[in-house]
């Protein structure tokens, strides 16, 4: 089991639905990340939070809205998604401050858009 | 040209073989290097993390970094069927930006 927990593991939603993905870590990490991974491709960075503030947005469409309520939690709010948004969404965390610590990933939420 | 090149394979070896996985990169600003293993329907699992040229060993795994050649390797000794997975190299610049640059991943199959 990983130390980064993501829920739900699977999500099927229609294009008009609103849903949220959740990520939790209790390693004391102050940097948290969202990645998107399509089949047989490497993860692609979407967002980075450092000390609960958004520090990187990789030009992600506004139908994806991240939120970091506290240092242990990271959410990704989804609205009006498209079929091409179907993918594995991965959360990761790392120590911050030193700036050069490895990222630890959760097992992801597998999202299917109907 | 991609910043990080990794042969996607697939690579098939018999059980007990030594496996060599490699990545090349073009940006000399990369200072930190990682190898992740990803099983089907799971997230990437950190295997090795290095930040200097040379070798780092952990059990059956050895990570090698050659910054002068911009080349990194992961060696797996005495490979097992449970090592069958996709192996991703990843690297980043120094500083506080969190952006990892991944290779395409190499799919490894270890046959009993």
C-alpha cells in the first residue's frame, strides 16, 4: 500500500456531471501534485501545490479545478469533462524546502467520461 | 527531440537474467534522477533516487548516472517474474520547482 491515498479508485461520469477526486498523505510533505496519465504514456504534470499554494499550473483547462484545503489534503474538482479526459489521475507528494526530494505517488483514480 | 529518451520495449528476459534499462537526456540542467516501477493499474513506485554521477545500489537494483554522457541506467540482478512492470526514468532540475520530466517507460517481462 502506498502512503498517498487516493479516492475513489474508479469513477465513471457523464460530461455534465460534477465530481471531485481526493488525495491524502500523512508523511508531512508540503508539496503535492496532480498528474494525468493516458494508457502506455508517462504521467503528465497538471498542478503543483507548495505550502498549500498553487505554484505550477501546466495550462490545464478550467474544467479541472484544484484545491488544497490543508497540508495533508489535495482535491481535484471536475466539471463538464470531455471524453478525451478519460485517464488515470495520479496524486503525488514530496518534502519541500530542500526542493530536491523525490515524489511519492498514489495508485490513482481511473476516470472514464461517457 | 524529447528532453528524455527511453526505449519503450517491450523487453523480454528469462528469469534470473540481468536487466539493463537506460535513458538519455539532452538538458545538462537535470541534477536529480529517479527510477519508478509501475505495475498495471497501480501508481508509479519509487525505486531509486540519485543526484550525483556514479552508482547507487539497493538490493538487486543498481542505478548508474553518467552526467558527462547524459545517460542513466537501472540494472536489475537475478530478475524475477514479479519484476515484470513498466519502468519509468524521471529527472528534474535543481531548485524548488516540482516538475519531473519522464521518459516514455520501458515495459519489462520476466519469463519463468
